[in-house]
């Protein structure tokens, strides 16, 4: 049986759908049920449930807010990760810890390997890196650390939903064209995690992002195109037009060498995944917001 921490989030909900399709039993809990910042609470729950696999998808993900609340973000992303790793070790459960591209500086010019040096440039990135280090310290031989980026689906709030909403209402958008990354369909990531566990991938760090790369502008333009909306409504702009509290990595294209070494395929191309995701995104907006 699997235990999903952060089960109410976007990835957690996609994981539930993936496990249901695979007929794998699971328990999914949110922070109201298990607060990972409390060590004993985590350990007691894990001992009670005794899962074979734990996925820690619980995180503080408010990137800008973390700049002024680093201690609170650290409590979830670092201390919480340590508590989960400790509990997983005691229970002899396999741990899948979800991390982020924000652990890197964003100054690379070619796909970043799993073993590349980390140098976060934001409070959020620092707390997530500390979480990775905690997992390696407490349970290196029983853990998979899976970094992802630019996650989207029809569930939760994300960039793709925002752009689709604007496209369906024929609104113009000005979108950053000098930050590079990999739009990643959360359902593809959930399936990738299931594959890593099923195929007994060696412990270590993996990158779970869709193949290829894009700027935010190219991502938005593809959404407008899929929804048959006027592409002239999408205008590219430099990142300086949208100053943010936290520094964003300008280059977050992740390599997938370790996935290949484990005998698995990397996630499909981001454009193919987006085309597959868009009908559900559009349907959600049309049903819930009458667009």
C-alpha cells in the first residue's frame, strides 16, 4: 500500500488517479490529517499505516512568500522532509521525495544533470535543497528524490489553467520569453513515479520533467494555439517586466540521464503532453466558470 503525503495538492491528486488506474491501494492525506512539521505525528501515522511506499508531495510552494517566511517554509520543506525520511526508514518503506528545479542557480546553458552542483537563488530553493539533503542523510539507500518543474494539469492553480482561461475569453497576454524550462503534465509525473517504483529504480536523484524545453511565452502560445485562439494576443516580454519577490531560475531545463540509466524512458515531449492535457483543462474551465 502507498501513502501519499500532500494528497490534496495537484500532484497528490494526480497520483491518486494513477494508482487507482493501476489498482494499487493507497491512503492520501493532507496537512490537516498529518502535519509533517511534527515528527512524532508523522512517525506514529506511518507506523500505524505501515505503507510499502511513501510519496512526500507535501511542500510549501509559495515561492515569493517564502522570501519573507523562510523559517516557515523551512519547517515544511526541510524539517518536514527529514521527519518523513526518518519515519520511512523506521518503517522500511520506500520513500519518493518530490523536489524542484529551484535547487539550481538557473545559469546553466545546457540540460542540467542530476548530479550537477546545486546553488539555489531563492528562499524556496534553499529550503527544498535542505529537504533533499535531509532525505539523503536519514534514508539515502531507501529513497528516490524526483525533481520536477513547471507542473500543470486540470487540477489546482497553475500557469496552463491561467493561460487557458485567458485564451477562452480571448484576452491578450504578455508573457516572459527569457526564462527556459520544461512544462510538465502532472499526470505524466505521477505515472513516472509509479514506473520508478515498479521497476525498482536504484535509490538516488531523478528528474521528472517532460522532454524538450520552452519559454513561458512559448508555453502560453502553444495553449492559445491548441484552443484555436488568435496567436497575436500573446506577446513576448522580458522577465524584467514582471519583477518578483523571489529570483526565478532563468534556465531550468533538466536532463534525464539517470532515468535512462535505470532502463526507463524519459517523459514524452511537452507539446505532446500539453495537447493531451488541454481537453480536460478546457472542460474544467467551461464547466466551472461557464467560459
